[in-house]
C-alpha cells in the first residue's frame, strides 16, 4: 500500500504484456489509473489530452504500442499513429501536467550489423516499419524536452498475449518437429522482469529527481530464436519436440529482421542499481511463477 502522498500513475496499455505485468509493481509506488481504450485511444490525440487532464498524473507510463512487426509493413500509417505520433502527444501532455513520461522502445531501432551489444549512444538505423516508427516515437518524446525515460527492451515474452514463447508451446502441441531461425541473435526478456525493473527505475527518479533519458532495459546474455525455442521446451518439459535450426532465408517474412540486436543494459545497471538476470534465468523465473499460480 503506497503512502497517502504517493504519486498518481497513469498507465496506458494495461492489458498488454508489459502493461499487465506493471500493475502490481506500480501499485507499490502510487495510485494507478488505467483507462481502457474507449477512454484513451492512442490513435485519437484528443482522448490522450483529455485522459491526462482528468487523471492529473505525476507519472505517465506508456506500455501501449503497435507491435505486429510484419503487419506494420501493410499498415504503416496505423503503426506510425500509435508508435510515432502518439508518444509525442503524450510527451506534450506530460510536460503540461508536470509529469514524468516512461515510454518503451525496442531493439529493432538498430539494423543488426553490429557484433557487440548495442549501447544507448550507438546510431539507430531501423530496417523495417516497426523499428522506424518506434524510433520516430523516441525522437518525438525527446523533442518535447520534458521529463522522460525511454526504455528500450528486446524480444519481450510473457505467459499471456501473443509472443514467441506462447507460439512455441502451441506449435509443440501440433507438431513433433519444428524449424526455427538460428541466425538472428538477441536477448529474450520477460515482461515480468521489465515491470519490476521499471518500478525500480521510476522509484529512483522520483526519489532523486532524475536522471531521465534513454536506457537499455533487457536481460543479459544472448541467444538465437532457435536457442530460445530449445530452452523453452527444456524449461516446460517438452523434450519430445525436435527443433531444427534454419537460416533466415528459409523463413521469409514481410518485414526484414535485423541479424543482431543484443542490448547492453550496463548503464541502467550502474545508474539505478538494477539486478539484470540472464535471459535463461528470467525464463526459469517465469516458469516458477506459472507453477506457483497453478498450485491450488
């Protein structure tokens, strides 16, 4: 239970992977207001401003986004409305309210040509519509100049909504053998950890008045989609499924995928004192949480 003088936190996208996970950690910091899409539609700037004025928040956390990477190639205007323009409107509304804005971005702002983990000062160069619109969203937030935190994360998964982990477990029920891309490298990051880390970062800036800016917030270590799939099946007791590695060229998609998007979260670790588990430790933590929730 937060203290009586705790901040009011406006949470946008509370039904998504990160948004759902944020409810508990943010509630420990303050009073969470989570409007539904009818009350706050990122595609309708007027509802954004109205919702911010009504909530009068001290903090706005934007966990909503257009995340369908392939569909974004067919719906670039929709992706731009949610990922590029809406964050700018949120930043303006936050500045008018004197509130902090926490906004999530992605490893896909990079082109994947690096061979060492990306740091915050590396030059972005997205190669698909999703990455481009997310980068434009970052730039829109920064252009307003208000108090903000941009948190880039990577390969997000959870026990709910559509994501790679859930897709693999579903496919394992339908097929004995699966083929999975093995030449794209990144860092799977559990939404539950992102939420806890976000609350820790936010608590730090509220207590100390900063620093804001852009930070990488992903698990440590790296793997391929194939490596992630094999770890999922081992963690969930599905060793009966055979997983075969394939190159990207054998699994064409509408959106180009960067080959390497590992994020270095060292700045967030040192600035905010974060513990950053490996991606495999986070996967095990998710499985433990799921087991605990099913115990009668």
